[in-house]
C-alpha cells in the first residue's frame, strides 16, 4: 500500500511544473548525449570489385565497408542520471537534515554542493581539457577503464546526484509525510519504502523525457552528426541551471505555469485511507512521547516528560554572537518555548505578553525562546523575521525553524503555542493559541519559586488580554490554493480558474472574487489592471496580509480605506472597531500586489 501511494504521489510530482527547471538538462545531457553516432568504421572484408577484369584474373581487391554504429556515450547514461537523482533525493530527504545538524553545517550546504558539481560538469562538457582534469582521479577505477565510456559513466551518475540535490519537488501530502518523518528522525522500514517509491515515481517521467531525447537525436540526422554541439549545449544548460538556482529563477518560472496537478494532489490529501497509510506512526518519537500527558487547556502545572530538543535550526538572533542555545545548558532555570510566525495576527496579539514576561522575570531566572516556524514561504527569509521581531519589540532569543524540525519535534500544530519547562528540564504546561495569560504567568511564577526558593519576584504584569472570542469572529481566510479556506464563490478555486464573479448570495464568514485573478499556491494577484475581493466578516479587527507594490482601496461598510502596499509581505489593517460587529468589505487590488490572507480579531 505504501509503495503504491509513494509511486503515485511521486509520479504526480514528476509530471507537475516542478520538472520544468531540470527538463532541458534531462533532455540534452541525460538523453541526447546517449544517442548512437551513425558515423561508420571499417569492419569486414567483403569483395566489392575485381580490378583485373573477368575470367579469374588476379588484381587488387577492394574491401567494402560495413557500417557499424559507434557508441561514443554509454547507452546506460539516462538510467545512470535518473538513478543518481533517486539516490540523492532519498538520502537528502531522509537523512540530509539530520546529518548536517549533527555536523553543525548549514541546512543548504548540500544544495550548494549540487550547484557547484552541476557547474563543474557543465564546464567540463564545454572544455574537454577541464573535463580531463575532473576525470583524472577516477581513471584507475576498473569500471571506468573501457575507452569511450569513461566520461559517460563519470558524468552520468554524479550528474544525477547533483540534480537530485537541487531538484525541488512540489509539495504534496506524500512528500509532506516523508519530510516530517525525516525531520523527526522517525525513519523506519515504512518510511524508507514510502520515500524510495516516491523518488522512483517522481523519476519515471524524467526517465521518459531522457529516453525521448535520445530517440529524437537518433532519428534526426542533424543531431546524430553533431554530438559535439549537443555536448556543448548540455554543458551550457547545466551552467545556466546552476546560475538560475543561485538567483532562485526556477521558482519564479514555476510560478508562471498553472499547477495542473493541484486537483489530483487535493484528492490524495482528502482521502482518509491515504492519510492513515502515510501517517507512518504520526509525529511521535522518544523525545516527545510524553507530551500527551499535558492537557493544553490546563491551568495548573502538570508533568509531561523531558522537553524535546530544539533542533534543525537554520540560525539564531538576539543571542550573544547569534550563537545557538541548547536546552540542556539551561537546566536550573525556567524556560518558556514560544512557537510563532511574524505575520500571524494571533502571534502579534500574544507577543506583548511574551515581551512583558521576559522583561519582568529574566533577572529571576526565566528564559524565553521564540521558535519562528514559518507559515508562508516569505516568512523563511531571515531578514523578514528579524524586521518582524523588531516591529513587535521582541528582544528575547529567536530560533529560525525554517525546516519545521523543532515544530515537528514538539508535535506542534498551532500558532502561537507555548511550552513551559521547569528547572529540571520537564515540560510542566502546554498551551495552544491565545489566552490564559494570567494562568500562564501564575504557573511560571510557581516554577521560578521552585527553582530558587525564597526568590523575591516582582509584581505580576498587567498586559491586557485582547484575545477575541473565536465563536464570534470569522476564521482566518487564506487566498492561496494549497490552504484556501472560507471561499464563498461559485467557481472552482484552482490555479486553472482565471475569471471570477461575485455570487448573488454570499455566505457569512466567506470571501469571493470578481475579475481576472492568477491564483498561486500561497497568494492571489490580479491578471489585469485590478480585481476585487468581497469579504463577509464578523469581528472587531480585520487585517490583510499583502505584498508587492501599489495602493489597495477598500470599501469598509461604506467607508473608503486606502492601503499603500510596498516591500515584503506583512499585515495591513482594514478595520479596527470599538467592539465586535458584522459587515462587508470590498477590496480592489491593483496589479503588482499579492494578497495572502485575511485575519480577524
């Protein structure tokens, strides 16, 4: 079952827009370079003519030439390239992050290694002398000794390894399950089966294109006779792909192509049997198994096992020299781990309490660690997080958890979420979402007193609790296709749908679109000069996460509101009322502006 799901999930990924960046390299270097060269060499001694005339006279006999195709490149090259991709993807997905963390290396070092190898092989294809230097260390290997196949075998499998390191498959439910298993270290037989089958499924379409490229080169004489040109073009394409990856151009290219596989991925995600099969034991591991002992709604201290480690962190800030923090080094002190994201409105309302607790109790032995776990791709940019933290007044240490390694190690699923840890390293309280600040502060005061009996604590903080009653407000509404919520239009919300119209009747707590829209995985943007969004809301505050450049104009219950949007994505306020209310907001979004979500308070 797992193997079948993995193959299907991988195959869908392999035919998705994700293959576009590597496709030219696969076609030329993986396929066309392995085509037979039809140039001929002498082979045989058939008599073709008798120079001495008839009657058996002696004379010089010319030897006919029997054509024999010469393989200048191994016919196994497409399979070697694709097998390299499968091996590279499997190892990187399952163990890459863990190995790099153990070695203390940056999480993107393998990607950069792949880019460098890709560039070197590309240069070698264009400059034979440079290729000879690359091959020299490997020339004594027995399987590389056969003339004519040395360069092919050397470049085939390593090329696949490099492509596997830089090839980024589109996310889907199967890949998400594999990533979570790899990041939590829960790598068993079932995980390996799922990963390998996924990698094979994703590679099969690439193998098809490689073999198609070879067949095309063999059928067209111009290609057969110009293997040298194909070689140079292959090298140039590799170098261009490497340069494009440095500047993130493939991702921009993919955004221009509609995700024609999203509907199939959605069907897989919604299938209960598939979800049960790929859960592969959930997120539980030896570090977090006891977290279930904590009731997230508890207002009294509990004991929920030793705190899971903070791991897989890309970088830190607000620490001396931006050095990392090891929870084990904080034994004897109280620790509060807070999961947050800078554009999350719930986190923005929670942050003042974290700031107040840090300012008030740091000298008494409280350590607050903010684990920034991105909800959007733009939240992975470190400078965006630093700017967001500064805007929120955060001065306590922050860990950049871009791979969600610590997030999954804590089996977390909420923004914000806080984990209170005592001086012995035991989790004593877990709270998901906003609220219960007075109870949370009382518990951390108890832990500070237990850690240092007789300590004189300052008075409790008096930060107001602005947590709204979720039953009375509209839920957060995402505009990206992978996480769309509360769409109230009549159309299918898909990257394949381009034109929308407001429905005659729109349900409460929903949004609808009007005009021509380009729907992306995480945001929506107008295709023309502008397009509109109508929102039926309940709440006291309404905000919109926007990016790009332009002026967004909104009709908020009959009042005109203008938002000057510029720079990286952030939250903009549309409405702040004196109390909870219901109404309608119609937003006109100009070209050049990206709309991510509506948030409510």
